């Protein structure tokens, strides 16, 4: 899917900016860039060679503009251009012939904090006017591959491009935060943010979890695979809790249950979505000891991924006080592993 820009004029500024970056190289525009991913750490890094940014709570999206055609791609290269059509329209207004942006599409709550559950609700109810695209990196611009260039140089050009967008654009530049990582994380937690992402200012853009980006979080939160559910005790066509898991060396491991975070409407929607996936046996191979017959577990094929907020792991590898935040349609179930601070 794509969206065409209408009547846009180029002024050459983007090409001038791109060629001025030390380390940038002339190259064809790639169809997709493997995203740089952040390693989870207990403490934020220190030192002047690190910059820090807010950790957003939404969908990671790579935006491609190629001579008027826009594509919005997830971190698994799924085309979500139509899902976020207002953002695609805004990307088309950038004064460049070719560009690849890295960022996150979010919706914000009443306090201006990005919220994945709010984004899910807005998507379901068609409130596309609430979408914001927070952009934090620039990988390609007008014939130039910027990935070999330092992050600080890429962000400087990105800031210049975003500042020239029309007033009221849903595209927002992710500013670097001044201060120590530890102090910024503490402040982020006080503001009920998800955490911060720290990045090496002199690093090129490299795909995967190589350590150039570090994330530190205010709470334990990650994607987990839905392996089953417990029916609601008040509505036979709604779920009462989700049974969760994660992959380890190719095998699905039991991670406990998430029994909160659902409105009645969401509980009914999840029940309906899980019915075609029903199976007669647990996808873990054996029934976890916690899932006794009295707990009335219903098993499903482990194909759906849930975003879950929780308060740490037990010694047995179960999530504590887990709360459902929404489904993650941008990540394959087989890619879900237990995150741990290294």
C-alpha cells in the first residue's frame, strides 16, 4: 500500500544537508532497514558520549518517502501505511525526494504520556487524529545512506527537516535530554513514563541489539505469547485471564497469567479472537503445575502476542501482578523471548 503526495516542490535543501554529513555515502535507497534495537540494562550508562531520549510506548515504525510515495513499515517490515494514513500524509510533506525515518507512532493520555493501551483503543475506534509520530533517527536522505555517519550528525539533520514541517503536523522530533542517565530515568519514572533509551552519540546506525542503544525501564514490561485463557466467571463469551509464555531455545515456556487490564468489551473481543485458535492440549508440551484442572484453562495455538505490564519475575519464571496492555500485531510469536537486564 502507498500514498502519493500531491503538488510537492523540492528546493534542494535536503540533498545539501545529506551531502554535508561526514561519513554519509552515496547509495541506492534500501527497501527496508533492519532496525537498531535497545539492550535492556538495570542502570542507564554514564559519560558524555551517550545521549538520552524518552522511551515511547507505541509502535516502532520506519517511514519511507520515495519521490512522493510513502510506506510505513513495522520492525518486521509489515506495511501499515493505511493503518496510520494521517502519518503517511504528513510524511509526504517533508521537503525531500527520498527519506527513511525511524520513530514510534503513539497516542497520548490526558497527561501527555504515550500509552500503548490508548493507542490500541484509538485504532479500534478510528480516532486517527490522535496519532503522533515521534521520530528519533534518519537513515537515508536524497541519494545518501546516512547509516555510517554518527548519530549526533544524523539527529542534527533530522531536527532541521522536522522543524520545516507545517504547523500542526503529527510528526514530532525526539529531543535529546540533558543530564545524567540515572537522574533522567528517575525523573521519567516520576512522570509515569516507560523509561529512557540511551544511545552512543558517535555510533553509526547498526541493525540488531549490538549495544549502541541501551534501554532502562521504570517497570517490567514486555511482549509475551498468549498460550491460553481462563473463561470469565460472569460471561461465558469473555476471558477472565490470559495464560502467557515466552520462547527459550525454540521451546515455549510457561510465564503465568495476566488477570487484569481488561474492560468487559476487551475481554469479549479477546475471547472471540481466540476461539479459532483453540486446541485440546497445552502448547508447552506438558501442563504447567500451576494450571490444575480447577483453574479451568483453555489452550490455544501460540500465535498471538500481548503487551504485558508486571512487577518482576518470580524465582520460578512467572510474572508477578501482570496486567494486559494490548495485542502486539507487529511482532511474531516465535520472536518473543524473556527480556533480562544484562
